[in-house]
C-alpha cells in the first residue's frame, strides 16, 4: 500500500473518531441537562426545606401550597429528560449517519 | 380589594416566571449543544422556545394588570410583556420561514435591552435596601449586558459562544427570580422602610 493512501486512511479514521467523540459528548450533555437540573432542585430543597410548604402544610393557604419552587425545578428537569432529551439524542445520531 | 385578597403574592409570581425562564434556558442550552440543524429535524421543536417566550409575554399582561403598585411598575411590566411577545413572534416567524433575515433576531436583543433598562428604572431603592432591590439591580445590569449575545447571534448565527451565552442568560434570570422574596434581607441588610419579613 502506498504511504499516501495509508496516511489518507489514517486521517479519515482520526476525523471519524473525533466526530464520534464529539457526538458522544454532546449526547451525554443533553442527557445530563435534565438530571442536573432536577439534582439542583433536590439540593435546594435540602438546603432550604422551609421553601417547601408541603412539608408543613398546616395553616397554609392555597397559593402557598401551590408555590413550591424547588419542586418546580425538579419537575422541569424530569420533564426535559423524559420528553425532549431522548428525541434530541436520536436526532443527533441520525444526523451523523450517512444519507442512503 | 377582593382581587387583592385572593391574588398570590408578588414573590410567587416571580417564582412561576423563574420556572418559565428555566424552561427557556434548558431549551436554548440543548439547542446550542446539538446545533440548529439537529434541533430543527423535528419541525415542532423549532417553535418550542419562541412559542414559549411569546406565551410568557402574554402572561405578563395579567401581571401588569394585577400587580400595579405604581405607574412605573405598570410601564415596566407592560414593556416586558410587549418585548417578550415581539421577540417570541419574530423568532416564530424565522422558525416558520416567513421571515428570512437573521436580523429579526435583533428583536431578542431589543427585548433584553428594554427589559434590563425597565428593571433598573422601576427599582427605585438602592442595592442593599432589601433582597428584592438587590436582585432587581443585579438582574437589570446582567440583562442589559446579556443583550450582546442575541446581538452577536444576529450577525454571527453559527456562533456557539453567542448561543450558549443567550441560553445561560435565561438560566441566570431563573436563578435570580427564584431567589426573590417580597421582604428579606440581603447580606444581612434590610432597610427599616422595607417592611417586616413574612414566612
């Protein structure tokens, strides 16, 4: 095999490997966004439990029982992970595949 | 008076909008990570954040109506409502393909700049008056500075720095709004005239 062809094959393979690594990293970031957000909400709830009125609901009015900011954060993270992230990662992989 | 008796506290409305901004931040962040082409592979996804921003602008109108403690508050809430709707509508037009010029993205820069100025103008107390005053000043200056990101996006649509910065702006807005309380100290300071902190 000519040295030129060998170098071209190696360069192409390196490029493909770099693209695959970038793809895997982006997919991981997208999949981690939701859980990271939810974890932030859980950490906030642990640090400031008084922000959750459902933990001590006696005497609280309707709005105070509805306003649970740490739970909102957890909910946003879970919904993002469940509804949006899987489709995004699937499209990310589909975009990298060669057109038939 | 009846409405005032049953309406939620202002801080709760801040937390609800914080949740909306967190959703916007996550959507924009994931779009910045995967890129515009991958994001647009499912048509409904293209309308997601512009539609959400437009909806939040619409929801600002009830806030403007029911939380009018002064004229300047009404003007500030009204300007946020209008500019959020403008930015959302312009981005919806771009996503739909009805608007072709990338310069329509300048509407988002305008929305952030106007919002920042409105935040600074309508907060008439000094930084350490209370937590709410501090957060309004912080948010105002941050949002004015962050208007540079959508400005950069209009001129360099493929810039990942601009896209990530734009997304991070909404996450920052969410965090600051979640920290807001009606009456609470900031770094141990609470002005005598700020009132008495509740729960």
